[in-house]
C-alpha cells in the first residue's frame, strides 16, 4: 500500500488563538437543523457519564463516547467544560473557531468525552501531561470487575513543568495549610505580590480543601480555589483538580498508591474492530525543528508505518486522510482511523447529541446542578 506523502503544517500557539478571541466565531444553524441535502443530526438525548467507565485489562483501550451539545445563553467554554467534567483546553481544542468567552446560544460544542488510555501500567493513578488528564485504576471489586475513573487536571506552566516518572502518594491532608516553597515566594516577591510563609485553610488557600503529597519533594495532587485553572498549564508543577473531583479521588486513594506520570501527545488503541487516534497539542518545550511553532506530533513515515502495521494485523485499511487530519489538527478528540469512507465531519455529525446539563453521576453539585448558570 502506498502511503500519502505528508508534510507537517504549522499552527499558532494556543495562547495566541485564545488572544484572538472573537475574531472567528462558528455560528451553526439552530439545533436540529441541517444544510440542504444533509441528513438531520441525531436526536437530543441525556448526556452520558464522563468520568467512570467499566475497565477490562485484557480488552479496554478506549473509554467513553464523543458527545455534542449546544451552548446556552451566556455560556463560556469554561462553564461547559466544568459541567461535563472536562478541562478548559480540552474543550477549546475540540472546538476551533469558537469564541471561548462568548460562544453564543445554539453554537455546536464538541465534547471530547472519549478517551484513549495512555500507554502505562493500569495501576493506581496515571497522569498524561499532554492530555491534561488523570486516570485512576482502583483495585478490582470482590466480584472481579474493574472500573477506571478519569478527571481533567491543571499542571505546571512553562518553566515549572510537572515532572514525568513514577512515584507514590506519601500523605493525605484535609483542609491543608499551604507552605509556599522558597522559589515560589521569590517569584511572587519579584512580581510585587509577596506571599506569607504559611497560608491557612480557607478560600484564599490555592490547595483547596484536599491535598495529597507525592514522593517528589514539593509536588502535590490537590484541589484549587480557582477552578478555571483546571485544564491549563498554570501551576508551579503541582497537579490541580476541580474541588468536586479531588474530594472524590481523595476518598478512593490510600497512602502508598502508585502514581505514574507520562507525556504522550499521540495515543492509538483499538476499540472493538476500530483503531482510534487521539492527538493533543505539543507542549512548548516539545516543539523543535525548523518551525518551532509546530503544535502536533510528527506525521511522518514512522508513524504511518505504525498505523499500517496495526491495520494489517486486524485485516483492515487505514483511512489515510482521516488519520493525517486527526494527527495534524491535534484537537484532542478520539477519532476512528480505520473506517472506510468516513470523514471527521461526518463522524462528529453522527455523534451522540446531548442536552447541555450535568451528566448522570456528575461529581459537581454546584449552581449548575440546579439548572442555573455560573
């Protein structure tokens, strides 16, 4: 089989895209409408759970399902992200061209609630820095069944990157005091924002209400008093979680739990008879070469060989245009790349269309649980 000749394109950094804000705004037809000659979209259904899934170590490589909803009046993408237990960048990347601060009522929003599991031991906590997402693999239940829980996270910003490697949870604290490291205090002092030596529990504590210290000195998994920072590179290296998620995880994780941190911007696994690819933007530190703004993993002969090998093992063919688009656009949406005749647009058009409400079993019980907006 002849592979397509691919030359990597380039894209502006995400921060620049956010700065452009409303200069390009996608305004689709009202929900339920369709362009002439196109089939009607699926009916609007209740949203599926987005954070807990059955898990079989022998066969599960992909969990969840891509969903589509429509923005409500005064929604921001940050509102929608938290409603569906997604991170800010996850939703922004999945919806290029949509104004993150004013998507406008009726705008179609792709929810990337299907996750290709990272290539790491399915034990304890696994963090994929590229995906800004955590996976928790608790031990099997008494009847042998297993589940995987997944949560969006915030991680270290440029210059304060969260390290990759393996460690453990060494302590757990409710209503923690925060003792800022000397390096953080120096940074704040230089910016004219001095920090106290210790910050007590309360609304001004950046650790939120729960914290778990890791075996790496000064690195924690914790809540936050600024939920909008979840799904961003905004911390000094710690792993931040939504307040509602850390409270749930805290009760499920014991001291000694293994924590594996990887940085895998390109994931591929089989789901049934279909190969799925999930591509995330490279972090700034990973961008190199002639065009340092290249934001996706290389789509080169080596990667194409991997796709070709996997497809041939399962007796199917690679949909090369879809594979190339999925990798290069790096939207963070899991895409099937071995379905003949499929395009990404058709795939998303046929996705489950859901109400813009909290999914069943959601951890958050805040204002939106009552049908109100943030």
